[in-house]
């Protein structure tokens, strides 16, 4: 998403971050296999893993979950339902793919990471078209 935001010249209007719902990768850099697949497409991944926290509901206007398990985990952090409308599945924004969830690439070898990148380009492109008007 950050790559597409930068290409569109929208860095001043759009801020993106990534966080997981589990704590087992906190502080780790991006997966080396995803970094390699992304680099082949001219993308640079930076940062380190962090866990989604309740304060993220106030920090961000839109919260996207990659799959239904993460969607449920995020919604559980908002027991009053105050922020439920801003939590969506990433694949809701796909314009080409019919997948409903982003699959976990970690057990499918290099092809799994390519599939995820294709899907995310589709969803992120659709997201920009949905929320950014000329």
C-alpha cells in the first residue's frame, strides 16, 4: 500500500502501518522470503513486527484484516462496538481476485508469496480507487 500511495503522490494524506493480532513475531523484521519476492517487484519492506493494540482504533481511520481469524481478533478488542465500522477484510477491495481472504504464504514456498503480492496489489489498488477521488 505504501508503494501505491507513494506512486500516487499521496504520502501527505495517507499513512499506513501493519500489525499482527498475535504476539509471536513482535520486533522481528519482515519475513526474508516476502522481502525477496517484494524486492523482485521493486518494493522495499522496512520495519519490524508489532501487535495490534486498542489505541490503533483511534490512530487509524480504516483497519484491514487479512483473514477472518484476524478480523475476529481485531473486533474482540472493541467490545463496545464503537469502532466496528472501520474494520474490514482486505479482500473486500479486490477488483480482480475472487478470494475472500489473503492466504498465509508461509507454507506454500515462493509461489505463496507471489500470490499474496498479486492479491495485495489488487486490493490496495481497489482501496485507493474507493477512498481517493480525483
